C-alpha cells in the first residue's frame, strides 16, 4: 500500500506540500501476472488539498521485469513517469491509499510487447528452441510431420 497522511493537507488547504514516498519492491505487486516490480518504487512531488479532493503532481520511478514477447527471456524495464492526478478524500479519513493510481500509471507506461533486444529471433515454432542461442537451429516443417486426412483415406 502507498499511504499518504492527510493531516497536513487537510490542516493547510490549498498549500502545496512535498510528497516523498519509497515503497519496497517486495511489498508491492503489479496486477499483471507477467510483470514483477524489481526496484523500489519512489514517488516524489507535491500535492495540495482543496475541499474534498487531493491534487497530486508526482514523479514515479521503478523498474519492472517482464518476459520478452518473442523468446520469453526476462526484460528489465525502467519506469520514470511524471503524472498529475486527483483523488477524492473520503470524509473523516486520516490516510489515503494511492496504490491503484500509482500502479495504473506504472502499468500504462509499459510496452505491451517488450523485446530483450531489437533483433530477437524468438522461439522455434515447432520445438520451442531459443533461436537467439541457437541461430543455426532448423526443425523439420511441422506440416510434413502431421498426418493429413488424405493419408487415412488411401
């Protein structure tokens, strides 16, 4: 959880106050199964409260590890995003959790098809061999390996 104390914000409405939060990578999880937070999440910036809303301007930094979309090798993706957002302050709240917004911004910054390197050759479609490690690899054509309907009708 990424909790922010609201006491100072509520006691000084409209005043811009600093926000500096560091969250251990092990205590936060990405909502995608294939994405893992591998570096502490740092959130710095400022915010102010006005009426029942907290306005936040942040710089979010961390690193995520995901599998390459071609060969499944782990790819470390650094995240450094600047985001401005607002959060409704529930009546009587002392703290507010920014986890949904912060993780949303982190996941939105990710490339949907990460590559370990630009010329990744991927996996062999027949046997699954890593073509980056074995560039000379060649399997038989999978269409000739399978029996066809005509083979049974002879």
